[in-house]
């Protein structure tokens, strides 16, 4: 029974695929014949696609809850050197992807460049927990860069925990600014 079913399904599948394929008819191609010459493209011409529009960041409110993933923190270039994180998280925010890709491209093009990834945490939690969390954050950024093809010999990670805050207040926004990884180039700065 089994030997009959496999060839049977193979024939049915081949028939369905053959029925789905089609060739254009004269009616299908006649509409392109009437288009003006300058709008027709040939297969050898590259198609220019406009870059996708970046979201308007001024309409997105900047709060402590979305600070880590707010587009205004990242410009997609190596000029941005700080990656922010959500509370108690070591997940690289999606808004930082293009910026980190720019750093990865720079590091791959400049094999003598070296970067130190400095992980930080806010003041909440024990000292030990914050050091471990900031280490996981710097390692998450390192993993992102390594997946992009950056050599491990170009990356050094360090975890400061809560010891080097960027903001010295005790508000949600101050804490959001302290949950970060700083990309500090030690050689071959961009």
C-alpha cells in the first residue's frame, strides 16, 4: 500500500505544479507595449528603490519605559556609542540594530580597530546582581557584533554594574539612562 501512495501523491503534486505555471498571453503583454518608452525598463537595468522612510521620532513620546528603544537615541551610524536597555533586561533593543550594524561594518573594514563594551546597570538591585546584569548586557552586544562578522579579537567586554552612572538622580528616567552599554574604541576610532 505504501509504495502505491508515494508515487500517486508525487504525480498529483507534479500535476498541480504544472497547472499553476502559466505563460503570458498576448493580452497580458499588450499593456506594456502602449507604455511610453521612458517608463519601460529592460531586465538589464537596475531598479532603483527609494530608501524606506524613517519614522518621525518627534511624535513618539520619550518616556522612561520606552527610552531604551526610542529611535531618537540611535542614528544608525558609529556616532552613536551608547546602547540602552530595558529594566532588568539584556536584550538588545531593535532600535539599536542599525547603529550596531554600522559599528560592525566599521570593525570589519578596520581589523586593527578595537572596541571595549562597557556594561552598566541602574542602582536598583544588589551590587552582585547589577554586575552580572551589566556583564550580560555587554555580552549581548558582543554577540550581536560577532554575528555580524566582527572578530572576537577586536572586542573586549567589561561590567561596571551600578558603579559608573551616567545620570545621578533617582527617577525612572535617570535609571533608564544608566541601563546601557557604551562602545568605547580603544584603537582605530571611527
